[in-house]
C-alpha cells in the first residue's frame, strides 16, 4: 500500500502535461481529484490494516471492540481488519 500511495502523491506524475485548453484542464483536474480520492482510500485502508496488526500483537484480533465477543470467521475472511462483530458493525 505504501508504494501505491507513493504513486498517487500529487506532483509526482509528470505524464500529465496539457496546454491551457479548458477541456484539457478539466480532464487533468478530474484525474487529480480521482487520484486524491484513491490516495485517501488507501490511507484509510492502511490505517485499518496497521490497527489489525496491532490487535494481533496484543492478542485481541477477532474480538469485537463494542461487546468483547468474537468476530465471526466469515466476517474476518471478508474483512480481515474488522473491528466489530456483525451485530455492532
């Protein structure tokens, strides 16, 4: 994920060259906005994965943060960084 985030950092992509034409400017702005949204999503996922690793280290992985009960195996298979059981999701 760190590598993917690095690829989306504003200003790193030198392939986006354009003239002052409005249509080109709008396209570049749209692509920059999309990259920023992707980077934000990746940052959020990275935070969740890192928190899951901390729970593994602490021995609390698979335990709901709300009720303290187990998080089902199917839920963890679908979303390994899940912090809550299905009842508290």
